[in-house]
């Protein structure tokens, strides 16, 4: 049996190592291969002779397929070509349209005409729906029509050659029909909508124009799991004026000229001092799972209490939080409570459509209504989490389309004095803080400041993050960063305990964001696991070795010293001290167990260490021996932090003795009973 496009893509995702969750026949969600995806954000759906794919983090299909070693052809059951047959009411073929897809995604169409006139696609379905009084969905291409029929069961039709040919089609079968025209979000779609309106004005019983809530066309909308009643009403653009004698053109546009002498200079005011300026757009960038959203909630909470350092310090203000990835009830509200936010000053904003459907903000469409809310509620900060999901109908990888949304948004922010913080993901291909930001470069160009969150490469626990400013057009960028962790915060709500996360700050770090991202030991793609595999093989082959030799050879293999240290901790490597001056030697746990019997008087430091917190990892083997004991200060080879210990040996067998936090010293030799 021939493999379908859906089966081909699912198999490629499995080979890539992405987690794939089947949601039913022909439906799945998976980790997107084009970005670091903690929670599966890629939707894959089997449709009519093709597969539909949508990444909710904003990756386009080209990038997703490229990450899988595939091209746009692979979205079709037959990667080379697909043929659509136009049949009349009697089932006789009137013409065929063959679409051939090139590797770059561009399509070429070929027609074979065998009948008279230009008829509608899927004409028998159309005639049956009109007779039953059911709606007929009019779209711009055969693929959309087939996908609508396959996935929703409605009658859907189009004209050959899509948007450019509708004025030539015979629309008499639509007489008295209830037509829903779904317009593509592009210039060709606007022209098609005007042709449809002119052609069906006196033919159809009703004509409603809609457009995709997500993506460019109906197939994109369905790929994102949206229903037909979730389509957004389409607003017909105003035609440019044909009167060239007036000062205005399209939609009353005209030039406004202002002398620079009339513009009064203003000082910069800050929502967060030297980080987020009021009246501007800022970005908070980072890979998934690093705590960006929790950090954003922390900022929002301080704004509502008036405790965030900046121009509004001491003045509690309101916050709009527009989130699509997290649940308000299960995630956002608990985080706000844990951060101490004034919930009366935090607002969720949604959009109700004319059809009664509720959806999220759509930029730039909802900017005018949003501006009224900002003014009425005294909003100082709006958080878009993530910002890409607010640009549902634009290609987030094209500068011109991204600017269509961001520039009016920034203009509104400037007029209202509100700061905007947009959360955005990083891709895998760059270690440069700005180049790594996903999507079009317009995001970082329009933003006045860009903040980043990265893992701390020197943290063996892999829990500490670094937060810093990597771009700031309105203040000096400092090379330092600030360390934080996301700690567990249990909440008692109505007698039930809910656990959430909150930010715990650890102070400034001398490591800059750029330095941290440039460190090859930063565990962005399983570096620690790879280093652990290498170190395990190395110690198995060489046995006990000097730690400096293992770290030197690991560096030659491309691992950073920090990655090798983390790998050693992950493996439970034993570090034994010997010689003068004392040097450490590493071995795997099984090797150390054997050497402990062969080398009396030596012991593994790890056997007697007890972590006491991020800033207190000290090894303490306390002495109960006489003044002859020799105090030595060393460095923990696994953590790189200072250790202090005093040697205490058993008087019977000469083995090292240890003292528990509370209790008497005892011998580490299980066969010795000395205490």
C-alpha cells in the first residue's frame, strides 16, 4: 500500500526523536523539530490526498520539513503531482487540473479541458447542498475544498485556477444558495473577494465572507484544529479612490507633514529601569522550559504592586496578560498568586466574533479596540505570551508582514504610554542572542530592548538560569546578568494544595548572556548526556585516571570543562586524592569500590559529601583526632568549589573515618567495628 503524506511525516518525526502523540485516526501532536519544544506544539492531520501541519509556536511548514530532511512536496500523498477532476451534474468529467509541486513549495498547474464552459468544482455536492438548504463553502483552491469536505463533511467548491478565474465560472448552480466565502489572507484573496461579491450579489440567497483565524487559508485554519464556526469575519478593503484631484487615496490616506521644531523632546520613562521602557516593545527570548513565562508573571506581579524599579515604582498599575499556551485556571492564576500579584489589576483580554466565537487578540486587527481598554484600565504593561501567536494571519518569517502588526502596535504603545513585553522562542541554529530569536529579524529590529533567559553553564544542578539584556536602544547594555531559579511554591486554595512555580533571584552574575550561549557546554541539545557517554567509555577504557587528564582529553573531544564536570556528577564519578602535592583521580563507582579494598587509607570524597544548597556545596569530614591532624584546603574537582577536610584515620585498620552531621565518628571499613 502506498504511504500517505501523513504516515510519511509521522515516521520522519519518530526518526528525528520527537515525541508523537496520536489523538485519533489521522490526527497527532508532536514535538516540533524546528525549535526546542518541551510540550508538543506541532499538529499533524491527514486530509484529502495531503497532510496538514501547524506549529503553534510559529514555525512555518518549510522549516519544520527541512528539520526532518523533507520538502514541501512531502505534504502530499503523491509528492510529484495531484490531479483534480471537475465533473458536471451527471458525473461526466468537464476538465482536469493537475498540480505539480516543486521542491521549494512553488506550484505549477496544468489543465485538460474536455467539456464546454467553466463549471464549479465538486458540482454534484454543491447541487445537493443547495437543494437541502445547507451552506456551500466557497474557497480559492481545490485543496481547500477537498480538505473542507474530508475533515468537516460540508459542501465546498471553487473555480479552476483559483483566485484569478472566478469571474469566468458559471455560478447558476448557486442560485438561492447560502454561500460562505473563505478568503485567503493576501492581495489575491482581496481581489477574489471582490469578484465573488460582484458575481453572486444577485444570485445567492445569502453571502458571508470569512477568513482563517490562524494561517493564510482554510487548510491552515483546519490544520490548527479550528472548527468552521471559528472562522473570523472578513472585512472587505475599501477600493482606492479613482478621483486623482483630491489629497486622499485609499481609505482616506493622506500625507501629514510636521516640522521638527514642533515636536517636543521627552525623556525615557521605564516600566522596569533600564530594561523595559514605557511606550515601547520589548522581547523576552529563550528556549522552552527555562521559565520565561514564570519570569514574565513575576514582572507583572510587581507592576500591580508598584514594586518594580522604574518610573511607576510606588504606583500600582494594571497589566494585560494575553496567553495562549498556558491555562489561566491551572497555570497563570496560581503563578500570579505565588508571585503576590494584585489579581484585580491583571486582565485577560479575548475577542468575541460576530458568530459568537471567542478567540484571542489578533494583531493588527484588534489594536483600536485594545487601545480603548488600555486607556480605560490604566494599563502599564501588556504581556504577549508568546507574541507570535498574536500574529495568527501573518507569516512570522517575513519582515514586511511582521511589521504590519508590530509597527501599529508600537505606535499604540507610544500613544498610551504602555510597555509591551513579547515572549518569543529561540531556534537551535545560532548561539548569538539576537540571531537566535525565532522568526523574522523584524521582531528584534522593532523591539527597543531584547531580554534573554539561558541556562547557567556553570551550574551543575542545571536548574539555575541567567537573565540579561542583549539589546537596548534606550540605555547602556551591561555585560553582566542576573541568576535565578524557578522554585516550587505550594498554595493552599480552598482547602486544596496546588503546586506552582515562582522566581527566586540569586543576585548578579559576571557571565554575560552571549558568553553563556557561546559556551559549548551549555546543555541545549543533550550535551551533558553526550559528555556522560564519552566519560563513561573513557573511564571504562582507562580505569582510574587523573581528573585533569580526563578533563583535558574531554576538551579535545569538543566538550567544555563545565560539561565534563556535569557529566562526572551525572555518572557519580568518584574522586580520590593521593600523593604530594595531593591530586585527584577519577574512576567510575564500580572501579572505586574495587580500589577501596586495594588501597587502604584512601577514600572517595563523594562518599562523605552532603550537599547543603546551591551556595553551600562543601565537603566536611570533621576531625576528632589529635593536634597532629593535618588541615588541607582543596577544590572539589566535580564542582570547582572550595572544600575543606581534616584526615581522621581508624586506629585499628587505618581506613578513613567519618563523622555524620550528628553522632560519633565511625570507620568506613564495614569489617571493622571501631567507633
